[in-house]
């Protein structure tokens, strides 16, 4: 009970507007989850509620992480609070628009129809993409010059947020540069013009993977967007695992060793993101990699494994030397 009380007190100290946004997104996840089961309307062969469901989950995870990070700022805390608040408000407005469009049975992304609600919503939505990216970038830069924890945690936060910002940057291509126009229909059979697409070399609504609906026949920019956005979560999990293991493994206890291992994990994750980004822009499905894609991935894996072996080998040798030195000192005493 005492441990749970401390955890709740810690969470209550996090950035409040962002946590309000997280609660709103959690409510959306529940609502959209019910919609997935009870509402059989579809657009492009997927439930109208799938997109708000996925966005809700993503914003719960990313929003809670930002709320924690903003609460740990030591410098310019007031400015950081306002940046976090801007992200929270923008997130609610943008994802709210996605949910409303789902309820209307039509498209939120790329919808170029001329009805007033959609046109106003699209302008707000486009501005929101810039706002979310800008707020994340500002927080990332602030954390770049501040220590909010030990070396492994700082490295995970800085690289993770950097990759998250890069992943969000892909959204600019999704909503702007990729301007191929397609004629499709909404959930009621009404015509809709899509001015853009997340696919490369494929038309919207083609074959996709279960749940994510990432394309199985061509490139899909939602993949590097997803991988980048959740980089910080993967690296924070790596920090947690290393911290837990260090209680049992002596050579993991030095902070510099765990920081180097986080660096290796960050390089490997960056390699994964680069690989899936290049693969998507080449118009290639994630599940059908060619020799070039496999070669690129193998190169990153080989370098990562070599770096991992070097860090582990060095740490174990240093731990062995320290152990022998301690034994000699004890014998001399």
C-alpha cells in the first residue's frame, strides 16, 4: 500500500494539463473500442473507429511520457509547463477532430471535400500537426541541456525524444508533400477526394496487416512514424531492464556501463527506424523486404552486436580486475 501511495503521489506531480489529455485519450480508447465491436461502418475496408482507437493509445503513451518529462525539468520550468500545455490542448483538438470525423463516418486525414465543417477542421488539423511537432521539438531541446536523471536515463530520453520528433516529422510528408489525389467513398457511399496518402506506390484501401492495416503490398509511412514516436518508450524500457539486472549482475552496476549499453540500444533502434523509413519510401511492404533492405538491416545489426560485445567484454574485464584488487586488499589487511 505504501508503495502504491508513493506511485500515485508521483503521478499526481506530473504535468496536469497533459495528464488531463491522457485521461481524455483513455476515454476515447474505451469509446472507440466499443465502436469497433458495435458499429459496423467501414471506410477503406476498416472500421471507422480504428483510427481514433490507435491515436488514443498513442497519445496515452506519449502524453504520459511528456507529462513525466516536463515535471522533471530543472530549468525554465514555467516555460516548459506552457509548452506542455500547448501540446495537451493541441492533442485534444486534433484527436478530437479525428474522433468526430469517425462518428460522421468519413475521413479525417487527407479529406479534401468542400463542406464547411471539413474545410475548417482540416485547417485546424494541419496547424495542430505543426503544433505537436513544435512542442515536442522544444521539449527535446530543453532536455538536451538538462540532466533529469543518471547517465543511462538521460541518454535514453535525449535519443528517444529525438527519434520521436523525427517520427512526427514524417507526418509533414503524410499531410502535405504526398499529394496524390484519389476518389474514394465514405461509410455511407458518398464520394470523398483524398489529397494525400500514407502509402507509397499503392492506392488507399489496399491489403493491410491485421489491426494496424499497414500495407502488405507497398510502402507505408505510418511504419517509420510509429517506430519513431515510440522510440522513447523502447529506450526507457531498456533503462528499466538494465537497472533491474544491475541488482544481480555486478558488472552492470557502474553507471557508465549502463549508459554505453543504452547507447548501443539507441544505435540499434535508430538503425531500425532508418531501415523502415528507406523501405517505405522505396514503395516496399514491411513484410516483403528485398536484398537491399535486408542488407541494410543486417549492417546495423552487425555493428550493434559488435558494439554490444565490446561494451560487455570491457565491463566484465574491469569488474574482474576490481574484484581481484579488492581481494588483494582484504588479504593484506
